[in-house]
C-alpha cells in the first residue's frame, strides 16, 4: 500500500512539473511570436491580446513586464491599452 501512495505522489509531482514546463513554454512562445510580428503595430496588438488569453495570471504579469521593457518605446500606447483592459 505504501508503494502505491509513493507512486501516486511521484506521478502528481511529475504532472505538476510537466504543466509548469508547458506553461513556461507558452510564455516563451508568446514572446517569440511578438518578436516576429513587432514590425507591424496592428499584428503586435493582435498577438499581444491573443497571448494574454492563453496565459495564466502570473504569466501575464511576466509578459507585461517583458513587453514594457522590450517594446514600450515603439508600442507603449498599445501595451497600455491592452493591459488596462485587463484590470
């Protein structure tokens, strides 16, 4: 019985770890897409809105910090509008 519970705990830990990796992967993928469409104001806004729909709240905060640091000079108005609408 104890072996089964240990196996269950290990399975849960592995699942959580996999979910965290997948979640982190989505954040990194969103950053990559935003970098690729940064040539277009319209595409950047569209992809930023799309990214925040798929990310968890904590990841949205990380994405917000990243876009502010990376693109505030070019797309600050779009960034503020998108994240203002989240509140």
